[in-house]
């Protein structure tokens, strides 16, 4: 391994930052970086693209994680080695609760560990939960920006098509049984990275949260014929950027508030 660079995200070890915003899609990184002061490209390797800029005078990294838990965990591990201790995932999700609509913002207080990566970090009994201070900052930011938002549990999965075409899978009955259980318990939405990010954060002693843009809600479509879709993730981005500004300026969002 090259000791002067992180092996996967390709960032030099001389890069130091406390804060990171984590989209999944590399193509979304420049859009987020444009919300920062003096943003510039630092590295691009595989699914990992990183820009750096400043919020309230503090360096903030924007690093894409790719799709799913394994690559997200790698990005988080290597960012932590560069000094990052505050991570906010900005991503997309599909609604599962009938009160969640396309275009809404979901702030994930916890994630159902229906994926494999977190099991390599924590016993299955340990929950994947967000940092309370970060959730509070995200909720305040969404409220101030006037966005419709929800806080609660999301499902993190490994198979996109296991969710969207469960009957085509040999274990489709199990997938559908669990899906119905998550809905009955009030799960808000489904996505693919939060549980892994929360698990790595817990194992490494840093803090993490996630703010998600709702693209659609298949439950509302099936129950109410609601076919609305929304692909503009700007609300989730603005919520995350504003939240980091609050965190930097306001010590009440420090770890001591947990």
C-alpha cells in the first residue's frame, strides 16, 4: 500500500478534516461541493470522488461512497484515518410509510440492518443508530428551510431488486414477510447505506447521521394510486449543508449533548 495516500479513496494523508458529507453517487459530489466555499476536486478513484470546501471557515470533505454497505464502509474507514469525526450521508430512498411522499426529506434516526456489512463490525443485537446531536441539527435545518421532513427508522438493504421484485427471488416469501414486518413497525423508507455507516461510526467512536430524499413511495402507489416521483435531491443537500453550519457554530450540537 502507498502510505502517502488512502488506498481506495485516493486522498493524500496530508488532508485533514473533521466533517464529511457522503453522497452515494459520484456525480452528485460537484453539486454538493458547489454549496461550499472555495470548493475544489481532490481525488477520484473507482466510485470514490472527493471535493473539499469550507463551511463557516472549517474544511468539509464531500466524498461519494458508491452503492451499498461495503464501499460505504471503506470510504468511512479511510475518512476517519484522515481525522473525520462527523459524517452525514446525503442520499435517496423509497418511501415505505403512507405519510412519506415523493420530494419529502427523511432523517434516519436508526437503520434496520438488513445488509451484511454491519455484521462484520457489530453483533446483530447492537442497533444501527444516528448521533442525536446530528439528528437534531438536521431536523432544525429542515424546519428552518421550510421542508417537509420525517424522523425515524429506515431499512438498509443489500439488494435493490430484492425489494422491487421480491417474488422473482428464490427466498421471496422471506423478503416479503420481513418487508411487511418493517412496515407494520413504522419504518419510513428503504435505502442501502445508512446501517453500514452507522455501524462503522459506532465501532470507530465517531458520529454519523443520514438525510435522504424520497424519490417515490411504492406503498402509496399500490394503495392510493400515487405515482408521483421526485429526482431533485437539492432539499436533502441543503439540509445537510445547513446542519453542518449549525454544528460548527453551536457547541450544543457537540458530543456532550448526547
